[in-house]
């Protein structure tokens, strides 16, 4: 069964009187959702104790936890290898305390290098990081490398699939269809995407609508903003044809849990309008 849930806390979560992510697993389960992504995008501030409490709540309520690593990881920048390793290692430590195993990672940006040079640096950095994680005794995890939404970022689908092939036991794609739609300028070829990722028995999905311009991604919107959308019925048809071990996360603006529920209902072929 595919699992559905939000990244972060919905405005309704707070309107219902909740104040902390510790309360999120119970609240999400009450909505009928089964996944929850916690973002360390702007920094890792969670304590071990909080991670353990969230993990206990997630286990009690049947919620699959994933974490988004800091946005400022740049595997293309070899000079930042130590910092990148620290961010990934610490994120994984907290993720595992929460009972999760999927860490979403941005691979980086091109900077002043050629794209080929940046991509090779990402390969080299990943191999070093994977080896060091093994040496430090960290196992049972996935680094979910994310497809990106700006042309200067490393992370189109070809690049992500290439990088994930380095270690199929620890690397899987985060297929962000909204980001990919930005790069395709609204002409996302969904059958081609799903054909390309069929070699991966598990995939982490981000499914949101994202405003874009000629440079790519601008900002996340909601599923109601169809101007920047794509065919969700086709997405779910293609998703139902996969093995069923995927997780789908909504990063919609403000109403990410409510949009997660809409995505789940689309998948279950319930009568829902977006």
C-alpha cells in the first residue's frame, strides 16, 4: 500500500489546537493519513529526546516518518564534504530515533563548474559519505536524492537515477513531480517518468503544484491552483501500477495535510475534486 502524508504541519493542525510536531502522528492518523515528513531544511534543532517521543507516537499511530536534510547540503562542492557529512549523519541519527529510514537530500548546485564536473563531484561525495556512514556503524537507511526544480541545480531525473545506481541498497530517488514540471515548463511527460523509475522497487514521491518561470521553480502552491498543475488522475493510475512500496508526500503551501488527503483519495479512486 502506498503511504500518504504531508511535509510539515498544516494550518488546520494548529487551528485544531495542536502546538508541536509531537502531536502530529496522532492528528494525521485521525485524518486517515499514514506518513509524515519532518524538515530540517533550515537547520537541525531537534533534540534526541524529542525525536524519541515523535518516534513513539509515530509507532503508536501507524505513521511512517521521513526527514528532509538541510537545504544547504551541496555535494557538488568538495570543499564542504565535512559539513555535508555532518548534516547527513546527524539527520540520520535523529531519523532513526524517530523510527524512520528515508532521508531526503538535495544533491547540490552547479556553481562555477561545468555540469559534468558538478555531477562527478556529487558522485565522489556520495561514495565517500556512504563509506563513512558504514564505518560509523549507521545502516538501515535510505538517502532519497531529490529531483530539483531549477536549471542550475543538480538533479534532473537522468542525473538522480544515475546517482542512485551507485548504491541500490542505500540510495533511492525522491521524485518531485512539481519540480520536474517546473523544468518541463508545464509539459511533464508522466508516462516517461514512471517508465524511467520502474527499475526502483521503492520510490519517495513529492507531489505538489509549484509556480515556475523561465528559470524554474518559484514557490509551492496548492492543488487548487491548476495553472501550475499536471494530470493527477494519470499520476495515480501510474502509481497504482507500481509495486506499492512508495511514500507520497505533499509539500503544498499551508494545507499540505489536506492536500495529502486529496492525493490519497485520488489513489483510492474516491470521488474527490481538486
